C-alpha cells in the first residue's frame, strides 16, 4: 500500500505535500515539461518557485492539485496519493486553494456569490456561516464595500484579492499561486503582494510561482529554482540569493535582480 | 371608397364574427403556444445534455486515458452525432409524420406527439448553439471551479452552462422563433393549431384573404413580442457583468 503512507515520511505530521519523481510529458510536445521533480512541503512553508519561461513552474504547480495529470511519479497530499484514482480528488482539492494569473473569477456571479458558492454548494458551510466568513475575509483584504459588486466592475488588483478570498473561503490547508501579480498593472502589484505576505505571516502554507524576488526574500521560507523541468536549486532565501550554487541560477539571478 | 370599406367589413364579419369563427384562431393560437412552449423545454433539455456530451468529449479526447468513463463518453458522443445528423438532415414535417404514423401509431394524443417531434427536432439545433457557447468560455473558468473542489458536472452546471447560455441567448431566441413558426405544420397530423384554424375558416367561408392575413399577423405579432422580450432579458443579464 502506497496510498496511506504517513509512516513513509520521517517528519510525520509536519509534511503536507510530498513529491517524488514527478514527470509530465504533454502529448503534443517533444520536451518533458517536468523531468523528475522531488520536493517536500511542510505545514507553514512558504515555497517560492522561480525560473525562466517554459521551465515547468506552472506545470509543477498545476500537478499539485491534479489540474495537470502527471505522466509519472507520485504526489502525496496529507498522506494520500493524489495520483491514485481511488482517492477522491475533488475532496482533496477542497483543501488546496489555487490563485491564477488571470484571476478566473466567475463573471456571472457577484463577489459574494463567487466567494460563497463553493463552501455552500459543497456543503462545507451553512449559508449564514459562509456569509459571515465572506464579510470577514473581504474585510481582511480591504474590500468590504465590494461584496455586491460584479467582477467586471473591479480593477485587476481587486479581482485578484477577491480570487484569493474565494480560495480562502474553503479553509484550505495550502494555497497555490501561479504568477498572481503578472497580469496586473504595476501600481496594483503591491496591494496583492501585501495580502499574500499577511497570509504567509499568519502561517498559511503557500507555494508561489512568481517573478517578485522581494516577496521571496521577505516571507519565503524556501526558494526553488526550476529549469528544463527540473529543480536545480532549493534553499533558504538567504542562501539562495546570497550564495547561489548552480551556474544557471547565477546567470538567471544576474539577469532578473 | 365607402363601398370598398363596406366590402371589407362584410368580409370581416363573415370570416371572424359569424358562427364565432374567431374561436378557430384563438383556440389554434392556444395550441400553437402550448406545443411551442413544451417543445422548447424539451428541446433545451435535450440540447444542453447533447452539448455537454459533445464538448466534454472534444475536451478530453486527447488527455483522458482509456477507461470505462472514456468508453461511455465515446459511445454517448457517437449516439449524439447520429442524432444530430438524422434530425438536421430530414425535414421536420417528415419527422412529425413518422412520429405520428409510425412511432406513436397507437396513441391519439396529438399534442404529445407534436411536442415530442418538435422538441426532438429543436434539440438538435439547440445542441449546436449551446456547444458553441460552451466552447466560447475560457478554460480558466472550469479550472477555477475544479480547483475549488467542484466535480466536472457541478462546474458545468454552476459555472460553465449559465455563462454559455447567456452568450448564446440571441441564437437561442432565434431558434425559439423558428420553432414557433415551424409548428405551423402541425395540421399535417390534424392538429388544430393557429395555421390550421385559419385553414378551417377558409373551408367554411370560401374566402382566403382575411383568414390568412389574420394568421400571418398573429404570428408576426408573437414573433415581435418575443423578440422584444428576449432583448429586454438580454439587457438585464448584460448589466450584471462588465
Ligand atoms: N497544455 C500544454 N500542452 C503542451 N505543452 C505544454 C502545455 N503546457 C505547457 N506546455 C509546455 O511545457 C513546458 C513547461 O511549461 P510551463 O507552462 O510549466 O512553464 P512555466 O515555467 O510556467 O513558464 P512561464 O514562466 O512562461 O509561465 C513548456 O515547454 C511548455 O511549452
Ligand atoms: Mg507559467
């Protein structure tokens, strides 16, 4: 039995996500998007993933909640193998929030409905409870007055903050971010990063693909450098930026810093 | 001038007032609306289901690995394709006659037969309209829904279909108007719909002008009314986003 394998992890309960030998080969592509990725994400970790375009960062993140189906390897989330079809992926996704570069808010629903839809329809919360939580969360991201607005009437930064709240409303154990500020006008990046930093400081486990090195340095507990579908370096922010070992990481950092 | 007017008046009285002949039109209108309404419901139900089958198949044909689910989807997709080809490749009158004289030869519930025939016919057109609507929705919408924990059917029902329908509302409205007009062949199975009502009056009065113009006018007013209604609905939906 490899599905319930918390005994396999020496750090026991602390481990939230365990990735082993992860491979992804898109059918219509000749290169391997992921070529043997191993890593461990513990509760409270803020893992920042950086790397050049096409290096597999998004693919890696999207494999974590099975939006992409891995071609090989395993991912255990809270001790359960998500690649095992016997495990209910929908149930597991309820505990993994995801924030997209292009927000993906539901345009036909108000902010409130966007946020409450999943908790209520999936039976995680009663309607009153969800309303209460929606208000609380919107307060926390500074958007209490937008509760009845429609996504079309929000700025990019506001949309992304609502998207973060929508994911948080399910009380996830981990939040996955795929370049959450890349589609934003420069003046709006700060407001979204502030929300994410607050979340990190409150102890939320996060995996963040981003080009914002400041975020990595400020709240990251670990930084991962990916290239050609592989993790080439993985270290604390201090070591990662202060003392990079890998040659390609050094040349990458010299270009972006 | 007055002679012409008096003649018109006499014609009117002959065709509509005498023996309460206007009732043929009114009752016929009722039947037309009844058939159209239920056929519409049936057509939308069939259309949405077929559209979901077809677009699910198109979306997963490359990524899904062979398993029971895929085999079932493949089969449903094949059945849907046959349905679309047959229904869109044959005249609705012929479908109606086949339904009445062959499939339901023993039933004499003509309205039921007509609703079934027109609903099944309309479903084929609705399916293609809704499918184009589903295809027009950004794939990030499905991903966002799935990432929250919705299963495929829930994401379709709560997120994709409402947006898809909204996007194709004008095309659906056109299909509805086409359906309303197409029910005018119901007379082929001796149903007394609006058109047939006018036809019966002609048979009694031996004058075609007034009854036919009246029938045409009623259809026209209905179509204009529904066009206006859909426009209003569309504006209300649109004001919700952007
Ligand atoms: N749906 C897909 N079909 C085929 N190939 C894909 C698909 N998605 C990604 N790829 C390929 O997989 C590789 C990794 O892509 P991925 O999107 O993970 O990179 P990334 O690091 O997120 O890049 P970026 O910084 O541009 O977002 C690339 O070569 C890309 O072309
Ligand atoms: Mg990417």
